[in-house]
C-alpha cells in the first residue's frame, strides 16, 4: 500500500525529493527512502536531477521511469479500431487508427484488433505492463465478455479470453465510456474530482459514473448506460430493442436519420450532391460542411 502511495504522488506531482514525499505521504523519511530504493531497483522510479533551492545540500529529485514498461489500449468503435501505446509515464509513444467497413464481419474486426495489438506490443515494447480494450456495449466484468453491442450487432464475444490467450500481461475489457470516465479522472477534464458523470455522444450515447474515484457499475453492472433510458415513450425503435431511448433522439445515428427523412420528404439540401445521391455515404464532416454553408435541413436536424 505504501509503495502505491509513493507511486501515486510521483505520478501526480513529480519531480519530487524524498523529503517532499515524506511530507506529502506522512511516512517517515527512513521508510520513504527504503520504499524509493525498492522502486528504483524494480526500475519503476528513477533519480532525475537536483533541487538546489534553499540551504544545504541539493536534494535528488525522483520521477516515474518512462522506460519501466509500456501500456497498450485499444477501442473498437462503430466503423473504426484505434490503438495507442504509452510509456510508464503515460506519454503516448505510438498510435494507429483504421476504419472498418460495414461489410466486415465480427471475426474480421476481432482479427484486425489482435493484429494491431500485436503490432503495438512488438518492437519498442520489451515489457508490457497492461492491456485494455474499450467496446461500445455491455461487458460482463467477471469474464471480460462483451455481452451485447447494439450498434455493432455483436453478442457474447469472449474478448477477455481471446486477449489472455495471446498476451501474458493483465487484460481489462470494459465499456468505452467507463474507460473514458477513468481517463478523464486520471488525466483530463475531471482530474482532481472524485464524483464524475461522463457522457459519450457519438454513433450512440453512453456514459460512466465515478463515485469516490471508482467506477459505479450498479447491481447489474450497467449503471452508466444512459443512452438506453426511455425518454420518448413509444418512440423510435432503438438498436437495443427498446423504443424511445435517449440514443434515438440525441446521437449521430439520430442525426443521420432525421436528415435522411427530411430529404426523402423533398426538403432541399446540399447533401444529395455531396454524397452523389447515396445518403448511405453520409459522414459527419459532410454534415458539418453543409451546416457551415447554411443548409436548413442539417441545421434543423442538429437543433
């Protein structure tokens, strides 16, 4: 526990001296020195310059050792796979993103994920410390199985088992919004806050809840699935099988549907020309360009 406390303070406040660590943690200086030596011996911490301010001998500064190992994370999204690798200081050192076509099946996408993860954990990653994959759906935390991804049409995909068969490092599979909530808590807009609601609005609508800095999953594990709350009774059919979900009125999918309906009703828009008459080729950049040009159909749909 004390080692974790030392690492936590170095992650958030480095560079720090041993004396500063003792003051921050409340541990005595002898204990801190012993713990730091153990972390240096394991290559998780390194000495990094001196603090020469004040009287007396300059203090040796410490920080996390970026070369201690690498961390790899990936996201399977609707229409893409994204992979990054960071060093131990959480600095991104490699990243790659590729689109996945609508004609690609589940197996082909999973195969591409495994291939990209192998690439990310290859050259330049001698020690893999952990691997995480975010998915747009419900995940069984105990088995890391993707139970249902409505916008992908996937059911019961044993991602955790597939990854653990390939990689020996700790593996985490979770809903992409849960992982994003943790990311914002540790590194982003929610840093320093322990009570957080994160909303992910893209092709669908998802969310994550942090209570006291920890993911709040609810009894069934799906407490952050805001997108599938009913907001319009007897409304549009959602990919989850319910009607009137928040996702059916405030997502990218809803935006596309509203635009296609308006054009089908004969309302004038630039988008048929921009898509060569095939609205299945509609993209967000096209919609933004049309909105900036004053396209009434797009502006109304956005509103």
